DNA sequence: CAAGTGACTAGTG
DNA sequence: CCACTAGCCACTT
């Protein structure tokens, strides 16, 4: 079992992730920046990782992807689930399982 | 307490 | 576009 050490830092990240609108995605770096931790993309990944298995979707973790427009989870840890959730929101994937950030990035 | 790890990224070539 | 790298940092061993 993972100890749920929810620091204020994590809460700040979760709060930011909750702001991502339905049908849009954001990158780890983007969330980090908006949460007030520029250049700490990795921290966001770590925070979301600590969320796996938790009360699903109180935080829309599936809307967070990497800067290349890909899902960072590997096929063994739920990438298909994330794809399914995103598709259900109308987000399209290309042949290589990538998302067109020009179209779906939670922008501006 | 040092070293390893990871849902990252921007820069180079 | 791909491969490799240095920089970042909380958490685990």
C-alpha cells in the first residue's frame, strides 16, 4: 500500500488539474507552471502517480499527457484506460496513439 | 544519509 | 522525427 502523504504541494497540483476542462488535455509541464512550479513537470507526474487507484476522477488525471501529445503510462499500467477515458470526451488519437495538441491542448 | 527511480522537458545534433 | 543529455525533485531503499 502506498502511504498517502498528501502535501500542500500535491494539493496545489491536484487543484490545477481539476481546472482542465472536459474534452481538453494539458501537459505535465503546463500543469507545473500553472500550479506555480515552473520546470517541475516531473513533480506533477509523481503527484498523479500517487493518485492511481484513488477515488477515481475527483481529479481528472487522464487529461494530463506529455509534451509530445502521448500518454506517458505504459500499456501495462493503464494506458488503455486513459485512452478510453479521453476518447469518451471526444479527444482523437492518430495512428500512433498521439493527440494533436494544436487541437486539444487546454490553452491560453 | 547516499543512491536509485520516475505518469517530464527543453535543448542539441 | 529520433536519440541522448542535463536539470528538477519527492519519495523509497
